[in-house]
C-alpha cells in the first residue's frame, strides 16, 4: 500500500518521525514523504529532520509563508499534481496546520483515502485557525487516529462512524520517549548558565496572543514580575519576534534583565530545557502534552485547550492572558508543584506502531 505522508510545519515533524520509523516493520507499506515547505527556516525545519532522524522528504513543495488562503491554496495547487503522478492508496496527514487540511482536501476530492493522525481534538473555538483545520480534516477522513479519550467523545458526538476511529495514543510522546536519553546529553543548561528547577521556559506564537498588542502586553506584564523571581528563557518563534518589533515592545523586553530571548531551538535541547524547568508558560498544544509526561508544571496562556487530558491527568492549567491570573497560578505552582500524576492512557511510546499495524491491515 502506497501511503503519502504529509508534514509541513514544526509541530508536524515530531509526529511524522515515529511513523516513518514504524513503517519499516511493515513491508506491505510503501511510504512517500512530502514536506509542503510551510516552515522553511533552518531552525524551524531542517534541524528537526536531522535531530529526529526523519528521512529526507521525497518531495518538497516549497510553499513558504502567506495569508491562510494563499498558503492553503498554494499547498493544494502543488500537491494535486503530485497525488495524480504518484497515485497513492492513501494520504496521511498529522495535526492541525494549514498543510494538514490542504492535503486532506486534495486527496478527498481525488477519491484517495485520507488518514488523520491526532483526530478528534477540539477546543470548540472556531476563531482558532487550527480548530477549523481539525474539524474539516476529520470530516473528510476515512481513518481517524485518536490520541486521548476526549477525541473519541468528540468524534462520536459529531456522528463519525466508529468503525473509522482508532484510539492509538500519542505519536508526539513516541518521539519524546525515543529521544529522552539523547536530550539528556545536551549541554544546554550549562551553556545558558541555568540550574535544574531554577528557571522558567516561555514559548508564545499563537495569533490570539502575539498578534494582539493588548494580550501580548498583559503577558509581558506577568513576565516582568516572574523574571524578578527566576530567570526566564524564551526560544522565540519568528512570528513573535517580528511582532515585538512591529508593536514597539522592544524596549520593554530589553529592560527585563533576567529574560533571555533565544532563536528557535532544536527538539533535543528544548526537551532538556522543559524537562528540567521549574515551570513552563506556553500557548503551544504539543508542549502541554510533553510537560504532562515530563511532569513539569505547565501554565497555558489560552482560554481553552483541545487537549483536556493534560489538565485532568497532567500538570497543565489554563491561565489565559490576564497578568494577575498568570501570576497567581505561578505563585501557587512554585509553592506546591502538582504531584501524584499518572500518564494518560496509551501515551507509552507505541502509538506509531499501532497506527502502522492498522494501516497494514486496512481494507478500503
Ligand atoms: C503554524 C501553525 C500552528 C503551529 C505553528 C508552529 C497553521 C494555521 N498554524 O503557525 O498551528 O502551532 O505553525 O510553529 O498552520 N516564519 C518564518 N520562518 C518559517 C516559518 C514561518 O519566518 O520557517 C514566519 C513568517 O513570517 C510567517 C509566520 O512566521 O508568515 C507564520 O508562519 P505560518 O506557517 O503562517 O504560521 P505559524 O504561526 O508558524
């Protein structure tokens, strides 16, 4: 069975890596790897292929940045001829980025089976571009692989045929388990002069936080306070960096003596940083999951999450962008970090294997 596997943006790479590895044990599967080129900077893309040992993509569509419509349309225009030429039995997409919906839509319209890895997650917030991508991708998928129990509930309530749905666990955690020891060898703490549990990691890139000066300003208010207590490291997404300049926040950020802004960093160093942090403040989806397994307290600067298991069973809590709410949660977590945590079901490093096995046995 020929399967085109699509990845496009940074959070896709950790999800594709264990799948490409798992296929090797199933000789009926012939994988083709396509990179859409949605992310293209060396530090947002190439570095991850090297560190995660992802095979070189068979094809790179090199779409680059643009508005949502431009980017989605460009992926579709470049992906359609490839599907026609390669004639796959299936197109597999992961996550919720623009490349995910674009390639799923092309495949569905050409009558090629669509598989969605990380199906069923819902924030119920249609103002979030990823939520639109998730809902639409699931609607046109033939096989839906779910990472946490909420996904099963959501797909059932949307009327998706249960025969298409498989609860397999979390491929992101496969990657975490596979790379944990390697990450431990990195020297990032020493290089940054940090001590275990004596610093905070921050990541922010969501449009609702970093494209909105009011929200971004409130988060900076909180960071100003936090960095008086513990040093902060902030590996910065290009979108966030651009906005700091555009919104005139440069001087405020520079004035924070214990705030260290870094270029985007690789997977292994970031894993080490999050594993040893006192806590993480983020708006990323994947980091909510990783901190759950690492048992690092996580404050999520959002009003909702599509990954509720990270709150029920992990260290995650939603703090929004209100600076006093962020600071209150920060103080509570510092005084009493969460304990007695059990990992979510099937977050055991075997999700990609379960997916490959299901694909190998799949009959249209
Ligand atoms: C995308 C995903 C988001 C994911 C995030 C992880 C969508 C709708 N959003 O958001 O779900 O959490 O990736 O990073 O697909 N840029 C660069 N270099 C790059 C890539 C981007 O400089 O390699 C800059 C460009 O200015 C670009 C901007 O970042 O316009 C945004 O990139 P884009 O891919 O549109 O969305 P992300 O914010 O990265």
